[in-house]
């Protein structure tokens, strides 16, 4: 979603200002927007452009951020291309920020392209909705994670029980898949405790078990509701699905941000939150009742849930492979 919006704004800026490609890429950045501002995305491109345009000016004059933002918005709203007209709604934020929110048409197109290309595309840094996909920049398996650093961080930042667990891992020559995953999860979620994992208890505190349970539940659900084609979204989207949909739309941006910052536990945080949101609707009585209705709406709900489940399962498998923790088989995490 962030990359797609970046491409749209970049093309508008390219039409308005004579900039080098380096200047263009440096100026156009799209970030997540706080919900209180009524948008999902925001860009301070007008502020960065004001500085660049001032430096490039030959007559000593320059445009302010607010003027530049209005020029960009006018271009975005007036262009005939589908992506700028129908994929995002743009508005002026404080001082010259350009805020935007993806439309129902964008969500439809996004998931349709995911169905056609495959979820692997979310691990590339190219646009795959508003322009041709560029698969370059994907994650490398193993990601060169310094596990000693991860365990040391756990020992220093967590409770006594976690510190003891991390100290034990630091002294081991071989550390299991599940121990590594739990260490990342403890850094990802400060509320997690390590005792349920050490005791082999079932529940959401034991993240390796929790991921196993999710993969097993999804496999069972997909055997009952196989995905034949990409389901309808847009106005047919249930409100209960929105937290999961938003996290899928945000996944790529946060994934590469975590990689850039060298914080692999942030990838695990995304996976944990996404799966928790999935179970919020998956176990809700309203969903269980409505998805079993023998009418068109019930069928749509069931297939939307199946599609979201498949996407999350794929993101889980690929993300763990990136972390050097590959799933041993489709229905188990080892």
C-alpha cells in the first residue's frame, strides 16, 4: 500500500517539477498516518520539495510547502489515470502534509494481484498494483541474524524468568527453531511470559504452539472452504475483517522497515498481531453463525475468511524462512 501510494505521488511530482531521479526518490516518502488524522497514509513530500526547489531556484524565489502540496493535490485529482483517480483519496493535512487512504477499488485490485502473482510479491520493493512488479530487493533466507545479540537483548530487557531462559540459550552450541522463535516473540511483545512455553502449555503465550495452532486451523478451514477464485471485497467486505486487511496492506512497509532497522523481532510482532486479529473474528459467534448461512452473503464471508487465512499463512511461512526459521511442512512449524 505504501509503495503503491509512493508511485502515484512520485509520478505527480515528476510532472510538476524538474528533478533528478535521485532528488525525486529522496523527496517522495510515504509513511503510516495516525488514525486521529482521518487517513491511513501521509507524506511530507511538500516539505522536502520546498527545500530542494529552493536550492534549485535560479531567481531566488521559492514555493512554500503548502503551495507545493496544493499543486500536487491538484495534479493528483485532475489526472486521468486510474491509479490516482480511483485507487487513493488524497487530502491536505496540517501545514502541507499530503494524506491518503486506499479505496475499495484499490483493495480489490491489491488482493486480485496477490491472487494472480502470489504472496511472495509482498517481499519485493516494487509496485505491483499501479505499475509492473519489480521483484528485486526481496529478503534473503536466514537474514544474517546475530542470535547471540538477540539472546543478550532478551537477558537485559526482560524479567528474571526470561533472563534465565536467554542466559541458557547463550550457553548452548545448538539452539532449536522453537527457542529462537520464542526469543524473538519475547522481544516483540513485552506482555508475553516465558513459563507457558517452557512448561509446554497450550495457549497464545506459547508462540511456537500458537503459530502451529494457526497453521493447523487454517488447513482445516481451507479443506472445508477451498479458494477457487479471489473473493469479492469493496462494499462486500465485513467490518470484522478490516483489522486483518489493514495489517496485510501495511505488512510490506513494516517488514522492510524492520529489516532496515535490524530488528527482526518486529517481523514476529506483525505476525503475532495479524494472527490475533484473525482469531478475533474467526472465533466470534457472529462470524461462526453468518459464514454457515446457506445464502450468497454467507458464501462470500466464508471465502473472504479463507482468502485472508491463506494470505496470512503464506506471510508466516515466508517470514519465518527470512528469519532462518523455515517451516518443516505446511501444517507444522517444527
